[in-house]
């Protein structure tokens, strides 16, 4: 193999979640977004189901997405739990991104592969997006808040009852260099069985 393993190790370790308030105004070139998606498509999937589905919002599309999620929140939230601040956040946060990728899992028609494995495959695809973004100096993060797990949100994306919406990948250029990450020691999460 002719990969620079040191560079790959450094890339993986320097991947950070960069949140919308850390984004600059600069827009990401479409060719970079296409490369993120191309690399996502090379994720593994059991039975080669390739269950990842992506919906890309940018430009006026961001406003469309913002209006949709704020509108849905207003429509289905009972008055006693409704928060105007949450409504405003849903309406304005998307506009701070260069692009938003809605992440979904398309359930296999036969349902032969366990659902959890289809979700795992999508997560592998999202990690490819994370790492590719890092390599291009693009910031972003996988957010699973807002309307992510609301059944009522699926229709907007044309998803069926057995498909799943898994969140939103917000993308933008970081204003500042992302900080160092922190992890507990891997040895605490691993057990070696050698004999
Ligand atoms: C499935 C998934 C869902 C996530 N959802 C959110 C979220 O809703 N809000 C958020 O701030 N971060 C979310 N994150 C990002 C984490 O906050 C982030 O990965 C964690 O803080 C570790 O930071 P790092 O990615 O920079 O290493 C999510 C990450 C994953 C994998």
C-alpha cells in the first residue's frame, strides 16, 4: 500500500466538529461538496445495500429548509411546550451554514439486512464526510437535534415510513483553526484476548 499512514493518522486525530457559530461567511465550492458525497458513497454496507441518502441544501435551499423545520415545529408542538426561542433558532441557524446535508437511511425493500446495520453503514458514510471535510479544511458537524427524529419530517424529504432521517451535517469554513480534541485512553475500551 502506498498511503502516507502518518498523514492519515494525523487527519483522523485532527477531525473536529465545527459548529455553526464557528463558521465564516465563506461558501464552499460545489466541487468539494461533491467530493464529500463521492467519498461517503465508498462506505461499507452489509449486502451492498448502500443505504445512505443525502439531501443538499445551499443558497435559497437553506431558507427553504429553515422555513420547513421552523414551520413543522410550530405546527406540531403543543402550546404548553412551545418555545419562541426554539422556533427562532430553527428558523435562523441553517442560514449560517454554507451547505447542509440532510442524512437519511433508505430501508431495504426486503428488510433482509438488520436495520441497525443499515444505520451503521450510514454512520460510516458520514465519517467519510467528516474526514474528507477535514482534509479540505472545511468545518462541519453531524447534528441530530431539531426535527431529526420526528416522523412528520420524513415527508419533506420524500422518505418512506421505514426509512429514517438521521440528522443534518452543517458545513462551513471555520473562522479559526479548530482546537485539539480530547479522548479517554483507548486501553480503557479494549480487551485483548490472546490465548
Ligand atoms: C450521531 C451523532 C449525532 C450528533 N448530534 C449532535 C447534536 O445534535 N448536537 C451537537 O452539538 N453535536 C452533535 N454531534 C457531534 C458531537 O458533539 C461531537 O462529535 C463530539 O462533541 C466530539 O467532538 P469531535 O467531533 O470534535 O471529536 C453528534 C455526533 C454524532 C456522531
